[in-house]
């Protein structure tokens, strides 16, 4: 008889099997095996919120195999992912397999390495029912919101809509930002900028007007700017003050889930779902030449900044030997996690810093390599010494006015030799200043007044939205990617490059939810709910009590909304088309059916005319002149094809544009990537426009 270890994925099973050896059978549950069935609410709200779980459709054969293997095994270990969801999967497996819930058969692997697996197997424990109950409470909360509110919003706006507990808040945040942008009134202001050359030098540097002896001057219009420029005619520019100092820049901490998603978006252009898919592959194990299947990173769903002393020591050895001892800080760096962080795992780091990106590159896909390099460099840099900069601040006087210039030079590059964190908003760029001394006379090369306008707040990117959700305490590390994918796939939000815009549908949904279910889409309430789930996880409250309080309030609010909006229907302009029904003359509209969008006559049931929905790109086919439309493969991948198919077989994975090639007059296509480029697809042309 062998010992059975059940994990979630085949890739992880393969890696773990290598370390456990022939006495163990390692199999995958392929994720969840039991859940609330989709067709109905599946929660008995009149009987203490008892969930009615069932085997997931299509997994019956797998479950039978797991039951058979468990009966033949001497011991069964449940080694699903080390988080709430993984704990719940282990609990469901224990129920299905008839295992004792008090048996110490639950093992956790923070990293899929020999050390990580050995540590996990040596420290089995019983299933943590508090963790399970926190996950059950989240699952049932989301089911109650979805199944109670979705029919209501579908009836009032459009068939097939869903209202989720976290997704609705995310949509509201994006809609609120869009409203801020619309309501923003730009204000004019001016700056006066100068370029100087120190006498006896050729180096040009810039400075901007600060004010005068009385303080800072705000220049509001051209007249004020011109007045100052007039005062400065033929002025002599003298350095009145030079202040030098030292500035230390410390490295960013190692990644947690949210910061990994943000930085992968900024630096690599990855969407959060793509980032988490690649990170899962790196965690579960990759075949490395000379080593075998090896997990390259620690568990990727974490909000803890803790790192082990062993990992810090290994990083220190690597830095000392690869760079030099001066690149090590005086003592190892450890970072403090946020107060609400779950500290069960370490931060995301390489399982061994000795497995450098170059060492494993040949065994990784391009995506895996880029993300691993990002994780490896971020962690290694976090253990390096500060960057030391010598700063200079200079005041320049002219006819009673004061100009200021700031600059720096790097004395010691420290961690920046390896890695520098990206920012959502570009920092003011500083450059080195020439040698300047008090009372030095400067030659004015250029002086100009420049008009500016205050800018509205920026639209969200995935990175900035995740950062906002995290700051508000909405959701958990495992939920960000799924939340964003849901609101985009349901067309509440659309992407344009990296920016997220609300659609008319998203705005209608957010406004309806704000008006009728203000508590559900309230940021503070949703964050408080996350805290309540944490309290359940800590065993400090009963999960059914939380559900009861929430549901009673939801039912009252829903009942009032139904009464107040009886007979009311919200119409969307985006549902209208320019197609006239040939049977009755009405303007046809877009509707949502079981199989997606279609075009129908609004005169139903008198007129039942319908048409296939197509999304035009706004470009004519380069081969036959028909409309180019957006299409999808069976797996959902978008491509562009001719509406005259099959008579015309034109298709492209890249979007055609209206712009023409300046060399051959063919249409240009938009090549996807971090920096989209336009290119000509005509054979032999080769034109590209960045």
C-alpha cells in the first residue's frame, strides 16, 4: 500500500512526485471537485444558510477514481494550495473521501522544492475549519448577491447581466473616476523656465521661476507672465544660494500578489490574469535541465512581506559574491506587512536566488522568463544596499525674482544596478547640475513663459485599479485578477490600451446599484465585509451570523427597489443600431440571448425579425471591399475577418486600421504588444510606424 497525496494540478503533482519517491502516489483534483451548482441558488436561506454542494458536472469520473485510490492507500494527505480556497478544496475532498475532519492529513507547500515539500510533509495538521468557514461565507455572500440582484438588474437594464459583491464596487470606482474627469474644469497656469550657462562652462542647465523674497508666485495668465518677463529684461542672474545634501533611496520590498500584478502590468504590459497564470506555472514547477521538475517561486497568492532567514542569507551570499560586499546593507532587510495581511506565507520570491534568470532561461517560455526575471530581480534588489545620491539645490536671483534648480549625482548605485520600481505617475526628472558657487554670474541662454492647464485625474489602468482596491481593503490577493476579467468580459468596462473606461452599460449598472443598493457598492462597507471574513478566519465569530445580518438587509432593500421601480426599464443608447427592420420599419436594437448578442426588432412579439450580431471595425476589407468585422475562435480568441466570408477569406490576428502605408498605399495593421506599432502586411513592403 502507498501513501496518497492529492494536489490541485497535474504540473504540481509531477514536481512533488519527484521529491516524494515511489512510496507515494501523487494525483491532481484539477481544482474544485464540489461546489454550489450553477442552476439555482443552492443556499437554504430558511435553514441557517445551509449550502447544498454537489460534485461539479463532468468531474464524477475523477471523483470515483480519487475515492478508489484513497481506499487502497495507507494514508491520504491533502496538499491543495495554502490559502482559504485551497483549505476549502481540502475540506470538500475530505468529505467526499470520507476522511476524519480531525485527522492530521492537511499539508501545505509554500514552495515546491525539496525543502518546501519536506517541511510540509513533516508538519501535517487537521483541516482548519475557521479558514474553511471564512471561504464558505465569502462563497455564499457572493452567491446571495449574484442570484438575488442579477435577475433584478437584468430586468431593469438588459437580459443576462450580473451584479457581484466585489465586481460592482470595482465598476463603481471606475465610473466615479469617469464622472470626476467629466466634471473636471481645467485651470490655466503659467511657468517661466530658463536655461543658463555658468560663465567659463559649456554645460547648460534649466531652472524655473519660484517667486520672490515674499514667497512663491502663482502665475495665472499670459498677462502676469508677460509682466514678469518684462521685469527680467536685461536682468543679471546671480547664484544666491547653493545647498548640497545626501539622499538615500531604499529598494522596494519583495512582491506580494497585488504589487506583482501592478509591476507586471507596468513593466511587461501583462494583464493580471495572465500574470497569475504564469506565476502559477512557476510555483508548480518547471523542468530545469540538470535538476528536473522544480518550483521556481514561492506561493504567489500572498499579502505578506515576510521572508525566511535562510532566503535572506542565501541572497546575501549571492550579492557579496556577484557584486561586492559594499552592495550588502549593514544588516539584512526585513519588511513589515500591513496590519490586515495574512501572514501564513512568505512574500513572492525565487525558491533559490542561485537559480538566476540566465541559468533557467533555456527551460522557460518567453512569458515565464520575463516574469521570473522580474520576481528574481525585485527580491534580490530588496536585499541590497541603498542608492546614495548627492543632491544640489540652487537659488538664482534676478531683479528681485528667484529661480530654483534641483539636481543630483549618484555616489553609489546600490540596488539600482539591478532593479528600479516603476511608478504609475512619472516622477519629475532631475539631472546633474554643473559646479555652481554662491555669487557666481550666469549667462542666460533662453527665457520663456509656458502655458499649462491643470489635468483631470487619470483613468485607471489594471495596475492602478488593483492598487486602489488594495488600499481600500477590497478583495483579497486571489480575487483581483478574476474581478477585472469579469467586469471586462461582461462589457461593464472596456480597455483602450492600458486604460479602463466604463461602458454605457457599466455606468447604467453602477448608477442603478448606487441608487438602489448603496450599501452593496459602498467601498467602506465592502472593506468592512473583508474584515468580517478575517474575523471568521481567526475563529472569533460565527459565519452564519454574518450571513444572516447581511441577507436580512439585502432582502429588505431588494423588496423596496422592486416596488419603487415597478414597470421601469432603463434604455441604453448603445443598444440602438442604424439597421431598419425590413418587415416593419422599426429601428432594430442589440439584445442579449443565451448564446450572446443578436439584433432584433423592438416590436416583438408583433414582429419577430432577428439578425446575427456583427461588430464592425470601421475598415473595408483590403481584398474585396466589404466590411471587416471582429470575430472569435472557439476558444474566445479575437481575430478580424471579412463579413463576406466564405466568399472572401481575408483574416488577421492584428487589427486593421484606416491609415494607409506611405510606401505602397496598403492599409496598416496594429501590432499588439507593450508598445503597439503600425505595420504594412503587404509582402515585400516591410514598412513600420512606431
